[in-house]
């Protein structure tokens, strides 16, 4: 066994990204990605020894079925720091308030919810006549630019719940598009995502059933590396190893549930309208996204918590939720005694889940901070008022500091007239190094940057 990147072992010419290669007992080759180490950084930890700056990261965290605007938007005209407070729906994000840019008073200029809403929020354009994307989605626009270059994977697309309505429209089944008829469908199977991150064609049985770890294949080289680095890097490597073993244990438990006759979350089955958005699987997927970024496997990702118009169930929230959140709660909000509270309860669970993702990102030590310090992530949905399918007061969060480009801890309050949601997409595209004077077309066209969120 040997280190794939020999510069990892040299304190004179350390690498920003490294792998250790080895073989599992069954003969499967493993490529173990390593986290960024201090030995590759300058003395301040805010750049690499060769003068390169820290990479900006970009992501999209998407949830379907919209919000309850009255409990989503923070009160008041907007402000920064102590001048604004999180709304009830956003309260679960309190630990990360310093990284939040909340944008109120924006309108998705594409008519119609779900297909239209997803098209406008992700591509700044109306869908084409076949129900697909007319332009690249914002994640792929950024991935094609400087942020997406220089990593083994240009982007990763991950999903949690496959619950979706029937129909051929690609914009109901994916949020990431390279362009017309070029859909990036999410990966819902945690085993396949795990295999991709570790360079495996499939997860071997010895790992899949949690009897071994991919670490066992590179244990000798891993130990040698630990002995050549400083105390801080040893802690990073130990935390990385602990995280991998814990992830494998969790994935093993999912597979054992499948072997026992219970369908494991994320299994490759036909999506149905009774599927959950399970917390355990979400935690595992969030861990793997954090690892992909921490090890510089990619700088760009998209995550589908729930799809547009998702017929998802949140049964764990109580007996009132033994029904489709989309069809039987959001659409029937006025017919239910506590309908608006139930809509808000579903949104709060979604934001609690977003907080789990942010917790994992914040736990990664990148040298001068954590992953949230390097990230710009758009959080949005496929509609605003799900019961009327209106697209004003559209949900929009930008999370992260983008290597100092974003202020964070700011609420951009509502304007007298609804602003164009495409302004947000243009701002994020420019932040990703995309040279564009405008984004969108016709009603969605924008040439305006949201300066209030910029540092």
C-alpha cells in the first residue's frame, strides 16, 4: 500500500488534496480521500502555501411544497446582527444565524408552482414546452466556472425522499440541469453515494454489513501519515477516521434492516407517494456531503430534501400527519382546523433537518474556519403559498460566508414592490466566478445584484 499523492508525506511540498489507496480483503480497490491538512496551508490558515486562495464552495438545498409566509419571513424591514430576529419557521437555524442571509420580498417571475416554480428558482427561466429546463440550473452554471474546476467531481447531486407525483416532467424529478434534456437526477441510495466517494464500483459485502471499514485497507499508510504531521492535523485525521467508521456503522444498520425484511431508507425502489423523509438517512447523506467537501472531492453540490410537489409523509410528527403533506395538508389548509399550524410544523421539521446539514458542515475544521466560511448555499423551494400556488414572498436563504464575500447575519427586508428572484441567482453566479451581465430571459431577466448580502 502507498500514498496516491506522495506530496502528502512531505512537509516541503504538501498537497491541498490527498488520497490513500489500498485493497479490501475481497480485492476491491479503495481510494480513501483525506481532509485538508494544516501542513498544506500558509501560516494564517487562510490560503495554501503555494499562494492559492481557499476555494469557494457552492450548493443548493431544496425542499418542495413551499412555506407559510406569515411564519417564515422575519418581522421588520430588515437589518443585520441584533437588528433582526429569526422567524418561528427559521428558529431551528439559531445556532447558525451568523451565516444566514434571509431574503424577503422576492418574487419568482415564472407563473405556476412546482414545475414553474422549480424552473424559475433554479434556472431563472420558464420551462421549455416538454416540461424540462430551458437553461442550466444555478448549481451547474457555477460548476461550469472556476468553482467547479480542479476537483475530481465537478458536482454531486444527492437526494433524500423520492416521493413525487406522477408525470414525465423532469423539473418534478430533479432540480439540477445542465441544460435542455440534460438532467442530473439525484442519488438517493446512500450505499451508492458512499461507493462513489471512496472510488468503489459497489460497496463490498464486508463493508456493507459493517464487518470491516475502508480504513482497514489503508491502515498502515494512515498510521504513518499520522506520525508525520503536527498535533492539529492528527486531530483532524482522527476525527476523519471516527466519522468514517460511524458512517459505516449507520449504513450497516440500514442494510441489516433490509436483510431483515424491512425496506432500508434510500433503497432503489419505485418512488411512491407514501415515502418519508427519514431523519437517520438525512443525517448520513449530510455527513457524506460534508466529507466530499472537506476532502476537496467537489466544490459544488445540490441536495433534494423533498422534490417539487412531493407527496411526502411526515408521520413521525404525529397522528395528524398520517396523510400526504402536499395533497392532504398544504392543499387542504383551509379545510383543516389547524391547517396553517400543520404547514408550519412541516416547514419547521424541514429547517430542523437543514440545521443538521449545517451542523455537519460547521464541524469540519478547514484551517481558518469551517466549511460554512467557504460556502455559499441557496435554500429555496418550488412555490411560496403552496395552497394557492402563488410565487410572491418566495422563500430564499443564502447560507455561508463564501470566503469573506458574504456578510452573513442579515435580513434583507421586503420592498414596496416584489423584487425579482433572479437577482439572487445572478448574485450567486457572479460569486461563483461566472462572467455574466444578466441571467434569465423575458420576465425573469435580471441584471441586478443583491448588494445587501455582500461583505
